[in-house]
């Protein structure tokens, strides 16, 4: 099947994947753009999985001050080499993440960072909400509610504000596939004028 170069370019701009990867995905998907994007995302996850164990000791710390200087974010994102740390694609990713933190107010980077006491407290609330349900359904419902909670408070599980069809984790995974290095969102702090003032 002959794939139009403009379609390949459009997919590349949408996903950030290489031209040949985009062409192969479109060929595999018989020219279907949405299907090709899914194929690229699956490949990105596979590539990211292979790189996840590699040390990420380079990277950058960025600050993002929202319009009006009422909200600010300080963020550290790591990669494997200084070369990638200076790469425009990496810098764009870091900027996207800083803006996500400003917009969506996550409390933790990933679900493993949520203290056990908070998770248990949430579970107690959910169990109380569904106490009249059959016992076998209670745990399943509680887990569903807990997953929803994580997607609200954990940065990596939040829907990406610029494209809510993917999570921040998906966005990072795609950039790992493009740049060929492990990328780790290490930590962040978010300040807003007037918060926690009684």
C-alpha cells in the first residue's frame, strides 16, 4: 500500500515518532491514522519498558510561573545523558509536565508515592459508601474508586491537559521511544498565592 508523505508527516507531528516508524505504522494500519497512532503507542510502551531499568542521572530543573505570578511550579525531570537534557524535544516535554502540574494540581508523582495511611483512609470512605453492596462487590468497587482517586492526585496517571485521551505517563513513554533514553519525572513542588492561609 502506498502511503502519502503528507499523512506520514501529520502522524509524525501528532506523535513525535520517527518518519520511518510512522510510515510502517500507517502501512500496518492500512492508512488508518487512529490505528497507526495506537500501533506507535504500543511500540513506545515496549521501547520504554526496555529502557526503564537504565539510570537517569542527567536532566534539568525547570520553573514555570503562570500568568499573573500567582502560581508557580518547580520540577525535576531526569534522563540518561546531557545531550538529551539539552534536546528541544525533552525540554518541550518538561515544559508540558510543569504546565500540567500548574493546571491539574497533582499531589504526588506516582501512586507508589501516596502514603499507605492516606490510601487506607480513602478505602475506609469508599467501603462506608458501598456498605450495602454484596461483600464480593465491595472490594471491586473500592479498587475502582481508588484508581479514580489516583488518576486525580498522581501526576503520571492524570489525563494530559493538552490531550485528555492520553495520560502524562503515555506522554512520557512516547518521548522515551522518540529520544531513545529513559526519562524519569523525579519530583515537583507547586505554590499558589494564598493557599493554606487560615
